C-alpha cells in the first residue's frame, strides 16, 4: 500500500496544471474542517473537501480555471 506522500508525489508527477481548493472557514456543522484541501487537475483529484454538491461545484470551477488560465498563479 502506498503512503499518502507517495500517492501525492504520483499525483503531482502526472497532474500537469492543477488548482488547490481549500476550506478557508466554516460555520456550524460541516463535513471538513478549516484547512481541508484537494488538488484538482483536468483528469484527476487528490483529497476532498467533504463531498456533496459543494465539492462537485468546486471541482467544476477548478477545472474551468485550470483549463482557461494562461499561466500558473502563485500567491
């Protein structure tokens, strides 16, 4: 069984362009805590922000951004 670090390295090696989706804050009952994240490429996802409709919408938006951005954005 691969460790999480090995899975992350394999994902990054094959992902190409990707977006980081992170839970910036929470209120009330939430599926994941602040700081939970996932990495989204055009073909794959690493991690989760809790599933459900919010996650599906975040994946869709991240893939739009990855596909349309002319260069990487570093903050």
